[in-house]
């Protein structure tokens, strides 16, 4: 008979055969669809945590924004009412200024360079820096690279973005990036973006292939330019209040389950990216593979503007990783 409630890291007491055994249930919420690779990795993480802990720990997953938006979920973590969530690194720059580096274009040479940085002391330090906001970063999940998609204008060079209203996430660095490339950055919430594209409130947006496909934005935006300007990972976060209540052994089990789930999700993401690109091409979208150098040259002033700052120092360290 299961007794008690599941909050943050509340222990759930299970009475069986005359004795009591304590099970820790971690409550995790996110805003994604259950078909998304991140959700599927979370299901796998729960399974591995149960196995590693001999069923003394579990993760209860609430998907699809049932418990609120990303911002609301972060706030629940901060007060310890929710144990874990997934958030894009993009809005995290409001909590950890160094996270701006993920919103800067052409910081990473390619996917291999990106993951080398995340797995280096740089990436680990950025996860731990979240503790300033009562959040602890447990790991990075793959969200691929972001590229521009447009309703009516094919983008081959930065000049093609001139004057175009481009939807961006609510990030000052993302806004600066699009404006530097000549576009007119326009923050729009993800849930309102399909309608904004359809009604011409914005003429384009930028995101990774699975998001472009699963959101059905390809029904409106017929040009997809794989300029791969940013690599913005997702972060798996846990409340520091909840983390501190776990024993060292429990923290170890959870960390191992997270590491295995990250590896699992990266494989799922690669497959999803390939399938998404094939699907939008089949639907009639023109996928453009531009020369990236003009884009890289165009955003150099943005990189230079961070010289002498902590973000600038981080940029130099990242570029030095081979």
C-alpha cells in the first residue's frame, strides 16, 4: 500500500509484509511532448535509477507543461516544491550570465567541438554555476544546432536577412545575434509561433530540425537554411534544496542515471534530426546548405564586444579547445 505524497524529493513509504521500506520519489516536470527524445531519455533515466538503487528511488515524470511553463518550473525548483526539470540554456543566461556563450553565434566549430567543451571543466563549471540560483545542473541534453527558416525568402547570405522579422527566444544575446546579422529580432513565445508565422507577424524563425518538423512550422515556412549558427543545449536541473536532502549514495545513483540517459538521448537526437530533415524535404521545403563564412564574418563584431568580460574570457577558452 503506497502512502504519502510525492513532492520534490519526499520519501514515499511503502508498507509490505510487516516492515517499512523507504522509497525516494523525485518529481520531474517539463514542457515537451512525450514523443520528444528528451522525454524518452527521462523515461530511460527513471528505469536506470530504479535499477541502480535497487528500487529505492524513482522519478515521476509530468510532461507537456502539465505543471507550468519552463519559467514556472524553475521557480518551483527554487523553492523545493519540484525536484527536477529540463530547460533550454538560452533563458538561463538570466540566472547565470556566462550562459550567454550558448546564445552567441559560431562559438562552436561543429558538434564534436561542442560536446568536447560540454564534457570539459568549462561545461562542468557552467552546470555548477546554476547553484547561484538554487539550481544544480546535472547534465546536458542534445538540442542540436539552430538554423534559420523563412516563409517566403530563401536565405543564402546574411544580406537575405536584412529587415526580416525573425522570431527569437527571450534572450538578449539571441536578439543581438539576429540584429547583428541584419534581421529584426522579435521575441515570440513558442506556443504562439505557428500563428505568428502564419499571420506574417514574423517572417521567419530559427531552431533545430526536430523542432522545425514536430512543431509543423514547415507547413508555413518553406525555406530552411542550415547555417547552424548556435548550439544551445538543454539542461537537466535539480533543486539544490532537494539535492542536499539526498545521501551521497543517492546522489551517485542519480548522477549515473543522468549520465546514461544523456548518452541514450544523444543517439535518439541524431536519428530524430535525420528523420526530420527527410520529412520536411518530402513535404516540399527547400533545405539550403549555405557557405557559413559570410555569417561568421558578420557576427565578429558581436564576439569582439565581449572582450575584457567574463563571457569574453570564456569564449577564448572555448576556441582554444581542439
